[in-house]
C-alpha cells in the first residue's frame, strides 16, 4: 500500500551547524524571543530541519520557502513552490520531527518521556475523565507515565491536524484504542463529522520519545482502512542517505 504520509525525525544536535540566514525574518524574531539559549537553539534547528525536509520533496533553495498562518496560527506554504504539501513540525528536548503529506492535512507531536510527579493533576487539566481512568489503570507508576505521554501526544497531534490549536479544548474529546497503535476519537459535544475524519497512530522512537501522528481524511474515506506512513531517520547530513525504517 502506498504511504499517505511520511515522518522525518532527527536528534536536534545532529542538525548543527545550520545557517540561520536562510530562515525568514519572522522565524528569526521568534527565535530571539526565547529567554533560554537551549530553547532558541532548538527552535532554530527545528525550522532549519523543516526547510531541509520540504526541499527533499520539492528541490528548492532552503531560503525559498515562505509560510503563512491560519487564524489559529497553524503554518502552511504560501508561495508557489508547492501547493500540494501539507506539513507539521514538533520538537522536544533532543529531538525534532516533521510530518509531510501530499494529500492529507496532518498533525504531529513528540515528547521526551520523563518523570512526572504530578501527572494526576496534569491529567485532570488535559484529559477527559475516560482518558484519566485509562491512565490510572497502569499497574506501576512508570506505566501510568507512559500512558500519560501516549494520550498527551495523541491529543496534541489531533488538535494540530484540525488546525484549530487550543481553541479546541483538550477535554472536549476523548481517545480510545482501536487496534494496536491505532486510535479513534469521540467528541463530547456534537462535532462528530470532524472527529470521524481523523486517524491517529502512536509510536515510541528510540525508547525515550513518544510520538503521535494525526491524519485528516475525507468524509468518503473508509475509516476501517488504516493510512500508511513511513518513518525516516534523517540524522544524516546528506538527504540522499536518509534511511526509511
């Protein structure tokens, strides 16, 4: 089956050295707004990486890509280099991920799995009660933390795929496992059309990172047919050497 989307990931320290001059004025202003150097460096590396990934699909100078943003702040390609690439970017301490599709709007999220002492309180603020109960079913504290990151990344990827950001309350919908790493979504409020047109997958990368991808499909797409995607380790500085797993 032909892949519908591709996920490219890289360790953030593998992106250096990078040329920040190829970034837009808006990106450079945003980078300079970060208080801490490590956050600024991660942002710069991520946005350099995004341009590398896009130019892998449509060969172009890295500086040629131009973005615009919807009402909720989701970026999209605004110039004529390509009108048929949907993308989404996420980064966390040590890792950058980018999802690309020629046919579907997408969202992606990645988080470094780390100890969370107050995950119960965080679950109450971010999760629907059904999801909170699932998280608390973990036998050990480590299992509960793993489930927390699964749900957290899936919900973040979902709202990014819809392109509405946090205007969609994280408690207004809940996720449920369909099979293996495939998930479904149900809205508490009457927004079933939007919910039924989303497919979600969750996976662990390099043991320490939890990743989720959400793919927006048309209303005519068979929801029982899983969408296929490739995962590409982009740590090589030469894009011709990228290895698809």
